[in-house]
C-alpha cells in the first residue's frame, strides 16, 4: 500500500479532504521514522473504545 493509497482510503472512509489527510499521514510517518531512527520501538494497538479508558 502506498502513501497515496492510504490517503485515498482515509479520505473515502472519513470524508476529510485529501490535503488534510495527506498532511496528517506525512506527519505520522515522519514521527514513526524519527522514532525508528533513534532505535525506539513503535507499537500499534487496535483501540476498542469500549475497552480502553483514559
């Protein structure tokens, strides 16, 4: 899946405009790359709002 595919899928599913989604996806990817470049782990957990409370 390319970055363009990710942007298109998010845009389709949320109705948020492509420019906003692209900006957000790029910021997310930059944050992940920065963490990985510092040998930090990056975790993904699927969040279930009914089970997860702050």
